[in-house]
C-alpha cells in the first residue's frame, strides 16, 4: 500500500497549508522506525522536513522549517499531518510522506537522504507565490 498525500495547493507567501497522508497500518504502527514528510523542489534531492520517531513519539524538524511546520499523526486513522504556517517561496515543491526501516537513531529520521524510507506515493504539490 503506497501513501496517499493530499492538501497541497497554491498559497501566498506568509500563508498556511495543511497536508494529510494516509499510510498503511504497518507504516503507521511500525516500532523503532520513523514516519516523515519529505519535500522535493525542482532539480533537487528529496529532503526530510519533519519526522516522528515512533519509539518515543518525538518530533524532529529540519532547521529550515522549525517553528513554522508542525507534524502530527493519528495512528487510529493511519494518517500523518503536516501543518505549514508562514510559508516561504522556498517551501514550494512536491511533498511526500513515508516510513522507514527500523533504526536505533532518531536523527536518521531527519538527516541524510531518503534511503531506508518507502514506499512512495504520488506526492502533493505545494506552490508558494509572492
């Protein structure tokens, strides 16, 4: 079952968007792993912007979005959320969610590349206009 992301759109700089992602039950409840939101801007690598480390429930954020984005999850609904406030032009891109293989290192949820995560859905496009 691949994730299904929704909620993207076009918004003015400074505005807000709320994204949702339905994942498989396995992804939502997998122990000792991460669930994360990734962003891929045109011509750039996919990068994690927010993640939850499932053993602790702690949320981690990329420096570029800290204080503006909030990630949450509803395990009963197998759904991840990403509330994005004070959006900037550079926040634009395709947003994906996914889960990782088990890892003992919570920092792995937000650092490095997207290897170890999967499967991937179609994503949802976020466009920020000035």
